[in-house]
C-alpha cells in the first residue's frame, strides 16, 4: 500500500506541476502579445492611429 500511495502522490504532484506550467505559459504569451502591440503602433487600424484619423481614404 505504501508504494501505491507514493505513486498516487507523485502523479498528483506531476499533474499540479503540468497545470502550473500551462498557466505560466498562457500568462507569458498574453504578456508578450500585449508588449508586442505596445511596441508596434504602426499596425493599428488606419482610422485610430495615434488618436488621429488617417487621410488614406478618399475624401472630396
């Protein structure tokens, strides 16, 4: 019974570590995506770039 208990405890700890690793990876990915959006303002839509309307569309 001791071996079975140790194996179950090991599996539970391994599952917890895998879960925490997934959470950290998702968090880091979200953080890098937000940083990338801050660093590249040129890829914003043309109508909202730097708070001004773009003059790329045809106006009479």
